């Protein structure tokens, strides 16, 4: 049975639902606080289990974590939360954007697909798939990974990011292009000389 709720009433129902679910399973009371949307539908799957669908401006908020997207589904039976279109995942550790995200509640694992990119301190990277293991403070990037860290550019088949140790490992056909300040200064000076030379040449011609 599917029921459509107004946003305000739905948030009240969802708060109760989340706290009850938290008390009966591995989800702590602090895991999920609010699921919002322009419209929210709640479907009873079986006794005590629900599918909650947020349509339009979906937002999932918990302490230190916010996920937004065009729409979202929370399935208490399978223990999954799915976000679609314009997904933005913002936590105290990192920021990820993509077109699709699925979060496995019991595993505390989020998987991002659809041109995902990750930002973490001075690291920015794009990949075919990004996996974030919250309990382990680890992020894994798979497939044609490209990005930058501080002044360095890199690419690899896979990248592992240890968030606790602030460590980045490049795996499989990896390459790093390092640009130090001296090299940067030389390049800037050469560019300046070329520009000045061009101006002098134009002045001479005039």
C-alpha cells in the first residue's frame, strides 16, 4: 500500500520511523535524522518494513552528513538508500558528487557511479566508480582515475585514500607529474619573455 504525505506531516512520520528502526536493528539513533523531499511516498513492504520515496529536492541529513539529489529511496527491508541525479554527498571527511549513489546501511558503505568526483583536503579526483567505507575511513576510486593533489597531477587504474592517515596510494599503471615552485617560476618567466618578445616585435614592426 502506497501513501502520499505532505512534506511537513511526512517528516513527523519519518522521524518516528527512523527512531523505531534504529532501535530494532544495527542502525543507531544518530544514523538518520531527516529524509526530505517535495513529495514523499511511504509503502509498507511487510510488517515493520517500509519503502520511503522522496521525489524532488531529496535530502538526507544526519549529524556530520548530508546527501542531496533529485530523488531518493530508503528501503528498510534491504537496508539500502539510493539517491539519483545531481547527487552531492557532504561529510566531515570528504565531498563526492555523482549521478547515482547507493548506501548500504549495515555495511556503512556508499558507492557512487555516473561521473563521480571526490574532494578531500587538497585532493581532487575523477573516476568511473567511487566507494566510501565510512567505518574504515577509507575511499576507493576505480577506473581511469585522474586528479590532482596540491601541485601534483596523477592518474591510475585505482586509487586508495586513507582518510585517517591522509595517505593516497596509486595502483595499476600509475603516473604522477610533479611541478615544483622553481619549475613553475621558470615556466612563468618563459611565458613572460615570450609575451614581452612578442610586444617588442610588434613595436619594431610598427
